[in-house]
């Protein structure tokens, strides 16, 4: 693809013209205040090029996109042991849903719904100080992006800590089934901080190269785990919108309520898109639209 730049500029113009932004996440105050009419896209290709358009150097809260990095860190640390505590099936429910946990005896469907991410973070903690587990996730992200200027925003984490009743309910419910090793408040605090990592769209696209199987990308994850994490992104990365994302875009992706999406075209590109307004599933509305436009124009798809 030699003419990626005009394509990304076209997509950006179109997104601003359509102005169909959706609303930013309302339950985290810091996110609710973000102007929804913003857009950025960045593509890193196998040959080392990085092309972006829109506000690609603006930092945003990566929120649930962090679940991908926390999962890579946890799999690296404890390997397949994680799967005795978390499943690998799509949930068909919203990211913060509690409904399946009762009938499935506290074993969350997958590591990308909040309940599963809480268990994953709990496993990463494995008796350590939260700051050590958080440092591990942050250094993985920095190494993947080859950029140390990536940080956590403690204000965003605190803001979610104040209002995150749903996550607190999930953590305590998991604990009631014996599926949390650490005290629920400790796991929650670690999870909120992990979600509060901020990155630019360019940094996120660069960090995704390790999942695209590029030769020469920083080796922060094994080849086997690259395949597995991508499979989970494809089937579970957009919650109850995962089927529709696969239908529209045809590539593994992981969204966050900060409006970010990381998308992988294996062996071809690592793509990051950001637009803070959300659709009904809690995924970036304009971001999802842009991802569909990009995959249609390039033909990039795993199918
Ligand atoms: N921190 C957010 C939460 O737990 C992350 C959710 C998301 O990005 N989908 O609610």
C-alpha cells in the first residue's frame, strides 16, 4: 500500500464531515469532560513506516486497551495457569456485566470483559505490591512502543475509584467465589491505575507492532501468545459488539471507553484509532466507522 497517507487523510476528513461522534463515557468524570469531536488514526506497517492523520499526538486514556497489555504480561508471568480462572469465550454481554458470573460460578468468560480483566490483574499481582505489577505493565507498554514517555494518570484512576461501583461489585462477587487472590480493593486499585495509562494514537500503533508479528518488533510476547491474544481480540475485544466489529472490519481489535481502538492486521499493519465518543456497546463510534472504511479501502482482513 503506497498511498496510505491520502487514504488516512480522506478517512479523517470524512469522519469530521459526518460528525457522528456519539457521547464520551459518562461514568468516569475525567472522560465525560472530553470533547467528543476529535479523531486520530495511525498505521505502522511491516516495513517500518508510520503514517498518521488527525490528532495523532494527543494523549488519551487507553482504558480497556490496557487489558491487552496486562494479559500479555500475565501470560508471560504465569502462562496457561490463567485459564483455570478465566475463560476464552465471547460473553455476548456488556463490558461491565455481572449476569453470567452467578451461573458460571465466578469464572469470567474472557480476559477482556471487566470481570475477566480483574481476575487477570489479580493474577499479575500474585501477592506483590500493586506498584510492582503496574510497573510491569507500564514497562511492557513502553518497551513495545519503544518510548518511555508513557505514563499513568493518577487523577483518572482516582476518579474511577470514586465512581466505579460496578467494578467494585464485580470484584467482591469474584471474591465470593474464591476467584480473587488479593483483597478486592487492592485488585481494583491496580486495575483502575492500569486503565488510566495514557498514550497518543501514534504510541499505541507502535506498541501494537508486537502483536502484528513484525520481524524486528520489540519481543515482549511469545509467538504463540501473539496468536492467542489476537484470537481473543477478534472474538471478545469489543464485548457484545465483537461480532459486528468482525463483520465490519474483519480484523482483531481491542477498544476502550476512552475512545481508543488497537487493531491488528497480522504481518501487515498495527493500527490505532482514537475518537472519544462511544456507540451503544461502549466502543468508539467514529473509530469503528473509520476502521471499517480503512479495511474496505485496503482490503486488509483476516478472512
Ligand atoms: N476502566 C473502565 C471500566 O472498568 C474500562 C472499561 C472499558 O474501557 N471498556 O469500566
